[in-house]
C-alpha cells in the first residue's frame, strides 16, 4: 500500500476516495498530537492502521519531532511498540483520550 505523506497527515486514496488516514496536527514547535486514525472497513484487519502508525513514527523521527497521542488506537499501538519511544514526548499520553471525529 502506498501512502501520501504531508507534514501533518498520512493517507491512502483510491479513485479519489480516502481509504485510510492518520492526522497529527502540530501543537507547538516540534510537537504534534496524533488525534485521528481511520481505516475504511474494506481494509480493516489487514494491518493498515499499524502501517500508518509506523509511517508516522518514521516521519517524526526523520523530522526530529515529538508526539503526544489522544487517539485511542494510536495510544494502544504506541504502548505496544517501545521501539517508537524516541518520538514520544514525556507526557505523550497525559491528555484526555479523544479522537477527532469527521
């Protein structure tokens, strides 16, 4: 699967339709909050959300940015992947859990 990467969003489209995305707006210089992860039902159960999260970690690492997470999926994924700890802010999961809804 090929993802399109923007500074604060990674997504996949097909025929103009978004099939998967993760958003992470900047909250301060060098800091983002992962606030939304979504995968179309046709792709669920295939590891797409995990691939999105790995792409976010890779992008943040390359940019030297840190992350907090309010999205429940992102929090669970980050907790299961200690190898991503270098991109997490010390207070990465202190904010209330709340996913951005579209």
